[in-house]
């Protein structure tokens, strides 16, 4: 199979088709002329997604017209993810002691708690054992439901760690094991996030839209969980469409998601969802647009109303807030926010390339580094 052309080749081809010089594209996109030159000459083989989106927006093409999907990682994963990869991809060995369905369900509650609290090391250790036990217990409906949930959490964890091939295997298996459409929709929500992390925005948007269309509820009759599942699919579609320069589609999906959140109010962790749902969740996603579209003041205006939250979506929002501070050259505030996230979810933050990139921007613009900055750099793996 022929390799897809590098971003520089695609950029040069589309720029010339639009009749723009490199300098004209630099002015329209607010990307430096030197970076565009290096990309087109092949000096740089890749660039940040936010830069690719700016270039694509100036050229009036979807971001995916420029960006090749991040490749899956063939072969064994690095520690500490190797055991989880094996638990997902290979037949499980029989446990030394016969597991029970009651013990499995207790274990699922434990791993959910670890997942929500971002104790990734604990979650991985529990998942490896519980996936083995779930395999040994066969195909009773409650066991299948538990296995689907464990595989979905495994897929989410592996996506966070950028182990995309193993994450896709886990989510494919989770979808196959899902006992009902509500669980399946939850798995698809995680799967669309995996696709976005890989830069496969068109595939993520199409998947989310298909499932949202198929599961659109009647708000007057549907359960709160059915409405929440539909809302989450819309938010995932919105995130993909926004990054792929499909602003109209993104706005439509955000509007529908907001109506779903108004209908349900705030729903804490359910038996199916892997995240809190409600108006604040939609507000976080709306604020995220400010980072993607280079309007950081929108993020900061929302941030003032939502300080002191918790959960994955809040932590992701705080990374947007840190980025917005960096974009507005308030680098001390950016470090403070990253430090807050590190205090609440250090294992999770350590896996966030977004945090590493924001910190790198901040460090590059400061003459001296504080102890907190150095500790954050160590945590996210940023060499100084």
C-alpha cells in the first residue's frame, strides 16, 4: 500500500491550488512563514494539530485534508501498559481460583471508582485481573455487561496512554459484548474520542452522527440516560466537526446537546456512562471552541464560572484554561492551573500531551523556572 503524502506535500498542493504564496498563507492563517516553508520543504514532517487546523481554515479545507491519522502502535506496548494490552488482545489464562459473578461485579465497581478518580495505576491492575475473571465466567447476560464495561474502561485508559491499536481492540470487543443500545452508545462515545485523538476527525464525526441520528430520543418520553447518551454522541460529533473546520455542523450539534442537557439536568456517574453529564459538561465543550478557533478569552470567561469542579471533563476543561492563559501570555497563571490539575489527577496529567505542549510553550517564553514548573515538567515528561 502506498504511503499517504506528508503534510508538507498536501499543504503545498492545496496552497498552489488556492493561488496563494507562502507569505499570503502565513498572513491568512497566522502561522509563521518559516514554519510553512519548513513543512513544505520536508524539513519538518509534522506539526501540532492546532497549527494544522489554522492552515486548513485559511485554505478553506477540512483539517483532515492536511493531516494523516496518527498510526496505531504495532507490537508490544511500553510499561506500564503492556499487561493491559495483553489482557485485551490475547486469550486469558484461567485464574488460579474460580471467580464468581458477585466478585466480578464488586470488582467492576472498584475499577469504575479508580477510573473516575484518575488512579490509572490502580485501574490498570484491576482491569488485568477482572478481564481474566470475566472471560472465565462465560456468557451470562450480567457477565457480558460487566465484560463490556471493563473493555470500555480499558479502551478509554489505553486511549489516554496513546496505545491506539490496543484501545481499538478493546472498544471493538466492548461493542460486541454490549447487552443493549445504551451500553453500545456509551462505547461509541469512547470510540469517537479515540478517533479524534488519532486525528481521524471525519471518521469520528461520521460515527457520532450516525449513532446520534439512530438513537435520537423523544425528549418527552425518553429516560434521562437515553437523553444523556444522545447528548454525549452529539458532543463527540461536535468536537470532531470543530477540529475539521466544519463550524456550522459543530454549532448545530452543540445546540442540540445543550437542549439535551437542559432536559436532563446534571447526572452524576451512572451504571453505563463513564462521565458526568449535564449543562456544565456542555459548557466545557462550548468553551473548548475558544482554544480550537484561537479565541482564548471565551475559555477564560467560562472558567470563572466553573472553578472547583471535579471529574474527567472538568480536568480537560482546566487544560483548556491553562492553554488559554498561555495563548494570552499569562504564563504564570497557566502554570498555576496545570499545578492544580497535577494535585488532583497526577497520573492522568502525566499522560496528557496537551499539557506537555502547553507547558513547553510557557517554558519557552520564561527566563527563569520555578520549582513548580520543574516538577510539572518532570511529571509530563518534558525535558528541560
